[in-house]
C-alpha cells in the first residue's frame, strides 16, 4: 500500500484509474478503504484517490488548517495541480476549508453527508451521529436505559458487509484522535464564507439520515452559488457505502454534466 512522507507524517493512500482526479476524504472513524466502492466503481473513467487523515499520534491532528495543508502537500507530491475534492461527514469539513483556502486547486467539490455547522455540541451525541461504530445505539437515553434494565431488546439491524467492516475498523481510531476530531467538528462553522465557494458543488445526503443532516444539505445549497443536492434513496449517513450504486451514478452524472471539457 503506497505511503508518502509529508514533512514527517506518513500518508497512506490508494490510487486507482486515470483521468480527472477525484480525492476522497474519510469520516471521523473511517479510513481510505471506506471508499472501496468509489475506488473501483469510478476508476474506469477517473483517477480516484483516497487517503487516511492524520491522527493524534502524528501530531497536530486537532488543527483543521494542518489537515488542509496535509491534503495540499499530498496533491503536490502526486503532482496534481488540482482535483475534485470529496469528503464524507467529518471529511467534508476538510474539503470545505480546502476549497476556501485553495479554490484554484478545487476543480469541483463533493460533500457527502456534509454540514456547515455541527448539529449539536454534545461530544457523545456527535460521535453517535457521525461514527459508524455507533449506528446501532438507540437514539434516546430512555431507550438505552430500558435495554440496560433488560426491559427492551436492542433493535437488530443487518448491516451490509462492507459497512459492518467499516464499523469494526473504527476500533483502530484512538480516543485521542476522536477527541481531536470532535473538537474540530464543534468549532467548525463555514456559514460566514460559504458563498465564496464558487466551484461546482455536489451535495449528497441519505434519505434516512438524521434530520439535521438533511437540513444541512438544504442550507449548504441555499448558501452556495453553484450547487445541487442529490438524495440517495434507502441510505442513511453512509450513502457511499449503503447505496454506492446511486452515489456513484450521481457523482458520475455531476462530473460529466458540469465538467464536460475535463471528462472523457
């Protein structure tokens, strides 16, 4: 698996295909492999990359501007002057700030389950909303109490195999890294400068995601000058995995329509 030494931090990444480059940034507990369906499903027309975001053990992981510069250095080392930048959930924050900082390097922007401001400041709730490992935790404290007392059985959901794998991979993410990333999420607010994101913007949200993320997609569309929202039927907070077929189709259609001269 290829890695690049970026000023002392080793970035692990995957790189498939040729053509217009798409760079995917994973969510709060995810790794590059969570975009397996995009890496394989879109690489017949595009150069598709995904990388692991810096963790606490690498230093400075709680500084969003450092994570943005990591992406810029990754593009530099790969000799990519620009790319379509795509981020899922927590990764969408990196994508937004990268687009603001380097608009000339952001060919287009794709935000999957993205948001301009955190729906809550409660760290536990945020992690439950954003992290795959917490998908099966009941929504309300009352339900969780009934389950602990043995008065109610937890709901049994069958996760798609790859989504279950992503959930297990979340165990690799250290508590220190999660604290760093939750701090970033709680501090982030792109609303004051969203209108400066002039590049084409695709907003993808799952039909069954929590209401704050559905509202977030509408807000992002309203506040950005050149954006479109696509709702993925049958998906929740992880549409790129749960309904990767529809998600890939939306991405392909968006790029083929909006970046006609750059797509074969």
